[in-house]
C-alpha cells in the first residue's frame, strides 16, 4: 500500500499532520495541492510577478503566510528557488505577450520592464534558460512564422 503523504521538515509544521506511530510529520497531497492552487491563482489573477523588485516577503504577504514558510514550501515542495519560480511566471507571461501581440513595433528593449524585470541582462538570461533562445531570436522566428 502506497502512502499518499509526502514527508517534510518541521519548518512546514504549520501544515502539520502527525504520524503518531513514528513521530514523523507529513504534508498531505491535499494540502500541497491547496498551496499550489493558491500560488497559481495568485500569479494568474493578480500577476504580482510583474511588479519590479517583487520579493519573497511580498509573495509571503500575498499568500498570507510567514516568509520562512513560503520559502520552505518553494524550496522543499516545489523544489525551486524563489527567483526561478518568479522567472518562470515572468517568462511564461512574456511568451504569451509575444505570441498574442506580434507587431513590428514590438521592441526587445521594452520587454524586460513589461515582464517585471529591472535589468535587460537578467531578463535575457532568464529567457534563454526557459526557451534556449535569445528574445531577439525568438521574436524573429515568431515574425517569420506570422509572415508565412
């Protein structure tokens, strides 16, 4: 019989479900999915990742969780770093913008600010990490496909 619970550290004890037999703490799949859903809804509906200098403290406040618990959830359950999580949402948003709004006047230099980045180099590095292409290369390919 498989256990439908995932062990976690005591740092996530706000979600505590104790296993009396061995004293281990577990995070049920239901609670994991509930937190994932809250995170996804926040990101989809409010798009807080578009705010410049959006931080772990800001996300914690938006999720109504203490920062250390938000960090533990991202690191231990989602197995990501905060910056990678925010970059994922920013680049996904950027790709949606590009796919839905291919226009000649769209400039690569305006994308970083439109997607929540303060710095073009950070944006370019994140874009390449998620797409394996530079923003300019990606836009050129989209324009080429649109003209066919």
